[in-house]
C-alpha cells in the first residue's frame, strides 16, 4: 500500500511526469524508469519486424522500475487509427476515427478496440493516448481533425468515443480522452503554433458533450490541450489555466487523472514558457501529470523541486495528484 504523503519530494515529482521518448531508443529511458517516472510516451513508427525487440525493451523498463522499488510506469503511445497509429506497422492498420463512425457501429468499434488493446498489452503498452473526443467537421484542415475526430455531431462523437474507451478498458489498457476542452474548432495546430478555440459558450454546446459523456462512462484519464479559450482560459493555453481544470472537475465532475498534452508544443513556447516553467504552471493550475520530453527531464525535475521548496507547488495538492495516479494504476493508497 502506497502513502504519497510520506514520499520524498523527488519521488513525488517524478511520478507527476509523462516522459516522451522513441520506440527505437526505449532502453535510454532506464534512468527515468528507475527514478520513478509516472509514465512514458513512445513516438515513432516501428517496422513490422520490431515487435519482439519492443516487447523486450518495454519489459526491461518495467524491470528497471521494479528493481528500484518504483511504481510501474504507464507505457503509452498514440493508437487512434488512421493517420495517427504508431504501431500500425507492427500490429496492422485500423481505420481512422472518422472511418470507424462511417463504417462501424459503436459495438463494432468496442470489439475492434478490445482486440487492439489485447495486442497492445502483448507488446507491453498499457495506455493508449486515445480516443480523440474533439468534435470537428469532415473538411477541417487543422491537425488531421478531419480524420482524427469521429464526427461533427457531438452525440456521434460521444457514442463512438465511449465505445472506443470501453474496448480498451475491456482489454486492460488505460484510455485517455483528448484534447479537452476540444480542438475540433481550433484555429491552428497547437503542436506547432498558438491556437484559439471558439468562446466557452460555444464549447459548452458543441465540444464539451463528448467529454462529459466519456467522464460519466468512467473514462480514467483526460488529456488537456493547449488552445486559448475566450471566456475561460484568460489568454493562457488551456493546459496552463486553473479555470480549465475547474471546469473539468467541478462541471464535468471528473475524478480521474488530468494530464497535459506535450509541453514542448509550439503553443506553449509561444506563450513564453519552457517545458520546465510550463510543467510547474500546469501542475499548479490543476494538472496531475505533465508531459515532457526526455531531453528536458533533469531541468523539469529541478524546476519541480524548486517549486515544492518555495511553495509554488503545495504538497497537499501534489499528494492528491499522486493519489489519483496510483488509484488509476490500481495501486492501493493509504492516507499516511
């Protein structure tokens, strides 16, 4: 049984981080695994022959964490389908979200994702950074939302997103709904540039319902995106705004883990933040986990340690975040 309130600040800080690496160099993440990183995000598109080596590399990272007495990290990647499906070469392609909604029933999506989830687990992947719960037009030119979104109709997105998540859950893979509060009507791709969403009143009517439905259906993790939202985020990227997390917690009644999208994004740097300063800002705003690149691991840890020391991050808040992370991982938590 884990007691986060008794953990040293360094251990707390590492559990709050999702560390981005690459499938081809997974073994280089051993120090982060040993230190107790909360999870890993693997990029790249491995070839069909890479399956056995991936299994070994991910198992080694799990073993590194276990030998150090650390909680098992989440092993994640993007398996949305269509243009964003990093293991398509190893596991075979699956339709995009838009194609799924056009060709399959929600039950068929659930069955397909249960099968895909089982295949992911065989490789050692325990978390899928999907489903995309954005509501977008089929002609949307931004960030492949024309294919990554299930539909322009909130009810369709809600039904198919919930089915996608249920299939993953049935196979033992953690689903991550994204990109709260919605990128389907954003003005640009936040990976590369600042972007603005429609005003919050429009989001409430069109973009939030799929997230609300997913949360009510038991979604364990929500990824918060980086658009600015008029009437909500106060000119900040949503991922750095306390109002965003208040909306997620108080209005949608989400009790699971809130993680940021990658903090190396163009929308974050355009706001004047580095990954270390953004990680502190996001966690202070209400995120439970910050997603950072492996290359910034040490500077981020130093920034978090300083923030814990000087009170910019308060211990009860981060203890609560770690408790939510451990609960989502199935680790029993005691009060102290």
